[in-house]
């Protein structure tokens, strides 16, 4: 299937447990069930293509030598601790794939959806949607047991919102505050198809993934196990 029309639906799918959109912090919005199963399966197919290279999925090594349990492939810009580069100089030196146009359009729809929901209506953030042009996407792959510690997404020079999409196994997403990696925070279950946007006053909030619930991926999402997370960002770099 081509991407034409695939992401044109404005429909927000009825979410699991009838949970509606939720404001988790100022500018931080969880929209359950935003991607349809057809869209999820299509993205899973693209994921398969992205992992074939030129840069493979890799677990980044943090300063100090700790290797992350999450493996990542990047689009647009390559992220490594703690900077963006044009080539994957910490992997194989190859340039990363372009960030596809459909993802830019999807990012705009995501912002528009998140910031016009009743719980999170924010005209000043919604107004950003039309011009939103993410130039980097980190595509994370969580296998059984993978987790991600509390961190800020702060290697970007831009304050534009981060758009996050989840496919596959359900996870616990911990969304905190901008000051410390500890409490107060809110734990949110991100399920297959969910959208989470954090911008405005929450753009630099600490967040992490303490747990992925193995074996919870719905049958129709295109993944039998594991979890894919895509975060789109505006690097502000040139
Ligand atoms: C991240 O913070 O980069 C990933 C978040 C997620 O996997 O949902
Ligand atoms: Fe992050």
C-alpha cells in the first residue's frame, strides 16, 4: 500500500477502555488509539526497511560505557549521546536515511490533533502545527526487558514539540517535571497506536520507560512482540 491517503483520516479511533485524550502536563498530551491498525501495520513495514540500513539498529553506548537496552535507528539526523550528526560516526560512518515527507505530514496532524482536543486545547501550540517540520526521528526498538531511564530530550536547538508514536507492546511511560528526574511524575500506559506530544512548558520534562509489558501487542498491529517508538523532533540544526 502507498502512503497516499493512509494518514488522511481525521478520525480518532475509539481507544482501549474508552480512555480519551488526557492532559498529562501543560503542553503534554496523551491521545490513545490515534493510529489505526492499518497505519500501524504500514509503519511496521517501513520500520523493517529502515533497519536494513545503511545504518543498522544499534544500542547506543553512554559516556561511562553503559550500553542502552533500547536499540535505535534514526532518520534525518543521527542521534548519539549527546549530539546529532549527519553520519552515524559511532556506528558505521554511513549517512542516515532521509526523514520521509509522510512523516512530516503525520507530525503536523499529530500536533493539530493533540492541541485541539477538549482536554488540551491550546491555541498557541495548535497554531504551530501547520509549520511543524520535524527533521529528525529516533525510531526505538524495545525487545523484552528493554527500558529507558529518565532523561530530557535536550540535544535539539529548537523548542518545537516532540511527537511520539507507539506500536506493539504496551509500556509504562513516566512523564515527569523539568527540574528533576524524580517525583513528581505521572505514569501513563502507552499502547499500540497511541500518540503522545510534549511541547510548550513540558518540552524539556524528564521522561522514561521503566517497563514494557511483554506479550501485550495487539494482534492487528503488525508486530508479534516488542515495541516500536518513533519520536519526531526539530533539531534546529543546519
Ligand atoms: C524516548 O524518550 O526517546 C523514548 C520514549 C518512548 O519510547 O516512548
Ligand atoms: Fe526522550
